[in-house]
């Protein structure tokens, strides 16, 4: 039986349970890591908690768990890696919302951090979450093998830096003043959105001691759902409802940015997203029922309403 996930979206019960479980786990992790001190740093911790706890799809931590489960990794290990990735994701949202970037007032249905606090606190909250991500990965509790921890640190650094998420964000800023074609928009989104999604899958394999040549299927899956995820986001910016998405819609058109929807049109964009989902599922052909959660996530990526 499916479960409703807001207007227009239906989530299978198995996936809904997994999403609910990982969301609660992430919230507990942030609550444990971010106790508010009774000293002048109080506002910083409260800002970090405001951004990190409650709301959000928690898709990246779920992808880590789903990939790691293929290789029977201890859930404590995959949970900590998922939390580290979510630290980077949340920090990026804090900075992305600031006046020097997208200048948004709403995120996950709540005031953005620079609105709820102030711009300086928002910068420091983002910086602190970024640092916390690598602290989590480097701790022995994440994995007893220091070589595994070092590879996780290296790959998250690559995925979140100029060759990944930050580089994609720079391209996104340039897109406001330059006209991008479809290959350039695709490259932008592979970096800005796709790099952290790709690392989420890669991290599960790293935890499972899978050598790089054995990760091709997961890399192909990650590449395709990363692009499908962004096309779905572009469609939500055109067709979504602010009360469901929890953020302003229609901003890409106002900013004059080229997106998958502006370049392909709504119907072609939907068809492309559906094709990418089927390709992603095809990459999992060598796995059995143990990959069903990854298959369900791929389908949900384009069916969600937020």
C-alpha cells in the first residue's frame, strides 16, 4: 500500500518508513552533536540547529544507508557518514540563501538562517557545519579502518569543493549574466547537485571495502538520479506550490537562468527525467531485492512535490 506524501505525490510504505527513520536518525544526531552552550557562542549553535534539525528530505543520508546496506555495512557507520554529508548539504543551503547568493527568505517552510538570526551568524553557522562534517568522518567511530576514513574525507572534500558542489554554485552565479546551453547546464547541475549525491552512493561502497572498479554500477545510478533530481527541482520551480516546497518558486525565470525546463520545455523535461530514472534502475540489474530501496528512491526522485 502506498502512503500519501503531500498533494500529487505518493510514496510506497517501505520508502516512507525508510525516509521517516533516516530523518529521525539525522535529527537525533544533530541534537546530540549541537548542544547549546551557556556562553557567547549560544546564537551560533542555535542557528546551526535551526538549519539542521527538522525538515528536509534527508535524501543523501538515505542514499548512503541504502548503498551501504548492499554490502552489509554497520548502520552506525553509514549513519555517521550520512550525517556528515547532511552537514555539508545544510551548510550549502545556509550560504545559498544569503543576500550575496540567492537572497531567499524561506527554507523548509521556515525563515532562512540569515533572516532568523543575521548574516554574520549565518556565515559562521555554515562554516561550522562544514567543519563538523570532516570532524565526523575523521573520528574512529565512523569506521575502525583509518584508510577508509581517509578516503571518505578525500572524496567528500572533492565532492563539496571547486570540482564539485562549490564549483557548480559558481557556475550558477555566472548563469545569471550569461546564456548557458544544455551541455553547460547539465555540467552545472552535475557539480552543484550531482556531486554530493554521487558521493553518497560512493561512500556506501567505500564503507563496504568495494574497490573503485567495483563501483561502476552505483556511479551510473548516481549520475542518472542526480540529473533526474535536478530536473524535478526545476519542474517544481515552475509548477510547484510554495506551501509544499517550503521555499519560493518561480525564481529561476525571474533571474533569467537557463534550466532544464527553460531549455527543454515542461513535457520534454518530464520525459527526460523519466528516462533517467529508468536508466538509473537499469544500472542496478546486477543486484537483487537488496537494491529495492535504491530503485524506490529513483522513482520517488521525480514524483515528489517538495
